[in-house]
C-alpha cells in the first residue's frame, strides 16, 4: 500500500507544479468548461419557456457563480507555494530590467567569480579528483616511487612478486633520431616493458602492442607510435603497421598506433619502444625506469609493500648491491605518485579563486543591499498592504538567486575560456593536463557553489531590507539616511572584501618575491646568449667511440665558423633539464666499507669547449684536451663543491676515482676542478658532480651549447644549415635559447605567481569598487547634511577629510583582519616559496600600504563630489 501511495503523491505534486507554471492554459480550459455548463443550463431553461436573459440569470444562480468554482478548482491543480515563488521570480525579472546598471554590474561580478572558480576547479578535478583514465585505476600502484628500477630488478619482481598481477616499467626521455618517414625527426620517446600497455589496460587503435620476448636482444626493434606522430609523420596512413623506419641507425618495425587521448606518466611522448631488460642490455643493472604494477586480487598497497620489502634482501644478494639497498622501499597509489608534486600548488590556486568568489559575492551583496534600500518605499507599501516579513525576505532572496544563477551561467562560459587559458599558462609537463575540461562534475559543483554564494550574500541584504518600518519609511524623505543595520551590513561586507583582497595580495607578493630571489641565484653558469639543441647521429654514422669523437669534433668546428659564434660545446644532458645520470662513487685513497653505502654523484660527458660556452670557470688544474681520447688514461674534472667535500685540506688534482658507468668502472685521474653548477635548479642545493670527455665515454646523443655574441635565436637558421651540410640525415631537435631552460625549471612557481597576481588584481579592484560604492552611497544619503555643513561654513578640505576618513576606517579594519588571515593562509605556500618567509614583514607592509592607497583613492572620488555639494540645492531638496 505504501509503495502505491508514494508515486501517487509525487504525481499529484508534479501535476500541481505543472498547473501552476501553465496556469493560463488551465484557466482558459476552466473558463471554457464553466461556459459549457452555463450554456447547458441556459438552454434547458429556454426550452421550458423562460426568456434567454432570465434563463442565463437563473443558470448563474444555480451554478453558484464563476469565482467559487474557479477557486475550488485552482486548489486542485496548483501549488500556492510554487505559485508564490513563480510570481516572485517574474517580479524579480521585472525589477532587474528596470535597473539595468545594477543588473549588469552584479551579473558581471558574479560571472567573473564563478568563471575563475570553474576554470581552476576544472584543472583540480581533471588532475587530482578524476580517476586515472585506465582500466580499474584504483588497483594501479607505483613501486618504489622515489627511486628508479634497473632491468634486473624489474625482471626479478615480475617473477617473484605475488601481490601483483603484473609489474611494468616506464623509462622517459629517450631522444631517438627517426628517418624514413618524412623529414628526419628527433623523437621524444619512452622505453617501456613489453606488458606496459596491458598493465594499464590500454589498447592501440591500429595494430598491436608489444609481445612477450620483445625486450630481449635481437627482438627489440619494434615501436608503437603516438596518434600525433602517426598524423604528422605518417600522414594518418591506415596501413602504417608493418612500415620500417630508421631509429638511431637501426631498422625498426611499426607495430601499433595508440589513441589520441592516451597519456601515461609523461605528456607528449612520440613513440614507445621496448625496454631492454635482458642481461645483454647495458642498463640491466642500472637504474633506468619507473616501476609500477597492477595489484593482484585480494592484495592491498600495504600487503604489496610488505612483500616487496621481503624480496629486497634476495635482490641485494643476487645483484651484489650495497647494504643500504631497499631501506626505503614502498608501494603507493599510482595516482598519488603522478600528481603528488603538483597537489599543493593546485590547492593554493583553488583557495585563491575561492577568495575571489567570496569578494565578488560580498560585492554583489553590497549592491543588493543598496538596491533594496532604494526600494524602501516600495517595500514599506507592501508591508502596509499586509505582506509579511518572510514574504519580503523570500522575494529579495529569489532576486539574489536569480542574479547568481544567470551570473553562474555566464561564469560557466567564462570558465570554459579560462580552462584554455590555464592549460596554456600551466607547465605542459603537468600530468593529465591535456585531458582537463569542463565536465559534468565541474558543472554540478559550479551550480552548487553558485546557489550557495547567492544564498550566503543574499540573506544579509534580505533580512536587513525586510526590517523596514512602513510608517517611518512612508513619512521620511527618499534621500534620508538608511537604517543603522543597513549601514553596518554594508560596511561589514566591504571590510570582508578588503580582508580577503589582503590575503590574496599577500600570497601574490610572497610568490613574486620568491621568483625574484630565484632569478638572483647563481647557478654556476651563464645562460644568456646561448643557443642549445640536441644532436644524435645514427649508429651507422658513428659506429664507435672514435667515430663519435671525429663526428662531434667536426660538428663543433663547423658551428664555430658561423659568424657571431663565440664558443661551442656539448653535454649528454644540460643543467636544469631534469635529466641527471648518477653513479656510486669510489675514491682510491678513501675506500668504502663493504657494509656501507656508496655516495652518489652526478656525471656528465662533454664535448669541445663546453666549460667556455657555459662560462663555468676553471678553479685549478686543466680542462680536457684533444689528447684525452679512448686510448689515453681515463681523466675526470670535478666540481668545486665535490673538491671541498672529499678533499677539504688537500689538492684533489692527481687523485683517482671510480664512478660506475661514468668511468666505465675504471679508475680515472682528476685533472681539473671547475665551478659548482646548480644543475637541479635554484630551489635545490647543488650536489657533487664530475665531468668526463666524451672521447673516452662515447655517448651518442649530445646537447650542444653555442655561445653567441648577440641574440642566440637569430643564428638558428645558420646552425641548421651547418648541420645539414655535414649530415643531412640527422634531425636538429629542441633548438632553443638556453635561458628557456631556466624558465622551464621554474615554470610551476612562475605560473602560480602569475595566477595569484591576476586573482589579487581582481580582488583589489572589487574591493576598491566596494569602498567606492559604500562611500558614494553614504554621500548620496547625506546630501542634506553635507549641504547644511557647507552652509554653516565647513571648508572643502574638512568635508573631504571627513568622507575619506570613513573609507580609511574600513580599510584599516580590513587590512588588520587580512594581515592575520594572511599569516594563516600563507602557511600553505611554505613548500612553494623560495628564499622568503611566509611571515615576511616587508611583504606585508608593502601589501598593506598598497591596499590602503587603493581604498583611499576609491574613497577620494566620492569625497571630492561631496565637497562640491551646492548648499542651496541640497537644502531645497525634499
């Protein structure tokens, strides 16, 4: 019975709502039905001999009149509550149409606040809240997220880890020269385990992914290409599978094409090739790949971490690793691993736009209160005619919600455009940024926020305006002062705006100061007037270490002949690039105990006049010469920091060290000490670093640095021509100014700073508008009083000081509250700022002065108008 009654109740309610919204149609049908019954009664009496007029009159008397039937029927088909709201909505629309200035300003203010929130929340939702776009993403785990794995470790985990249904690996940053498909191109490729795509649950749109065994020697000459590369280099050829291209001099078979929206671990990957994990690979025991896996049925992150920890001693023994190996092993959610570094920054932005929305809401609340105060007589008449205070509040709240709803709809349009702007401003390396969009989740949250803000900042004006006294409001002049509650509410809202703006500007100021300090950090090299590019000859062009030496020497000579070139050098990886190869250090005179951990150092191989081109100074000893070839004794140059670290009281020149693959496991003699380079960026202290001549090492892919006498990019065409004249098959990749590396290394804090500055600017403008509005309204309400003061001899300066003083008092209270709130809110920036405390007194002082200056300027405009009031006109009015 109960199950049958609920739908009936719902149907009845829906019918009432529909009847209310379509009352004209229902009324027309009701009038037609009443007329039909009256006509029937009239016709019956006419047939009995009564005159038509008497018959009509008798029919009306018998029927009981039209109005009682209408009222009775209306109660059946309509909801008085819905009807009341609907009437209030229509009245609010008419009211807003009569005040276009107020309506436009309120709508634009709301649209700005909602639009900023929609854009930023779209980014937060797409990166932090939305599940990873893979099959059953909550079962994907990052294995040892703070460390890369070797091929040997990967193979061992694949064979022995029972907590994982699959263990895979991803190795980014492989520059591969591809020819045989359009123009030569340097690919930003990744090497992955053969089960990489299957573990993610991703499938090619054309062809297949990798097969078992394609990670072993003689079988890894296959590749899966991205959708973008398929379009740009293969022209979208549906028969691309089976084509053979040249990758670093090796024939490589294209076996598949991934979907356009596929992205994992690193955006912008051109192609994926098998990770070489068999014992024949030079990277078999070198840490080269990020490990991840899919949890087995019944396994948890904790149980997988516990099992992996039990496998560590076995791997330590199997691969002869040091005693400290495996102490930090853990297993975490893959999504947390991918977005962990950016989480704090995005939450800071989300908090900032929330403040912007609150400032916008307070501004609209102030406008609503001023608008409602201007309708005091109208509201008084409504109260005098019997309207309750609740009905007044309802009508004003509906007006506020109507403005919020329309402003929210406009804000959503602004938000869609804002998402495009954010994606262009934020670093392209952010994970999942390409998939960010305004989806249904964002729309639902935006709608909820819109209604919440509309209610939050509509309640105070509605309650204040509803306290109107009919008798007093109808007797006093229209220009008389508003009630004290209304004045206090307006001032409170302005103080809130100033306080929130203070918090925003403090955050922007701290980030700006942080960026300035980053730019002042001595990185140990000079990036100005340096052109950089990547060059990687094929194995056919340089099949041996000696051939590579000749190749790069000839390349350097040709580049050095270009007019405007000062020095030419190269390194396998540049500082600030994010790629730094490291190895275990052994010092011949300072042996490490067998149970102790080996210190780690960063190593680079260099070509030509690298130190001169980078302006890295020689401190002692010598640099590399043409005699330091593969046949000569191994030599190294070390950084000054490393020299102080290991030889604080001795000259390191002549000492011998060994650093794994960096010295090919041979003892190398230190021949020079150069300045310390902050290769990780200005936010991270530099580590120990050694340099090797590539003539002894034989790295095939090198980043050239060309120091010029002027703007480096003007020589880009000459550089391309010089390389093409020497080797037309090799692509010149990543051609850019070296200064771009610094910009890229600080991309995230730079984007945060710019966005905070933008939000702070909006907040300050809205705060200034709030101050101006309150002071201007106060001046308008006090016109008569000001006229009397002027008539009694008040000086112009006295009037200006009095009016500006009111704005100064609001600004002072708002700044004081904002300073306290700023100290609390700035704690969220502790991991983002550099070289400045979140309680930096200078920043707070400058921000407070700026806010005060803007507030006083906003108050001065109506103050000047007040000082020029015509006393006679003011005294004659009302």
